[in-house]
């Protein structure tokens, strides 16, 4: 599975005590950032679908963008 930029950044912050943000909820902020990044990836995927692809997706009842994200980034 690939690692998103947000996941990489959170990993780096957690590894280096000099980079930790005191008084901030890093895990909460990280989850919000990951959700935003997921939405951006899905939106970008959907923007590249052709009209025929969109019709096929509707008929199949599947969300290809969500499926792509899950297959590529979910662990």
C-alpha cells in the first residue's frame, strides 16, 4: 500500500520529539487532515472519469473512486 503525504508527515512529527506540537491533539489533527486528503484524492479520480465511465459506475452501484482509494491507500 502507498503512504499518503499526510500519513508521512504525521509519522515524521511523531518520530522527532523536537517537531512535536505541544498542546495540540496531533492524532485528532492528523485524522482531519487524512479525511480531507482522502476527499481530494477521490474528487481528483472522479474528475478523470469519462461520461461512459460515470454511467457504468452508476449502473454498477459501485463507487470506483472510493474503491481505488481503499485499494491504494488503506492498510
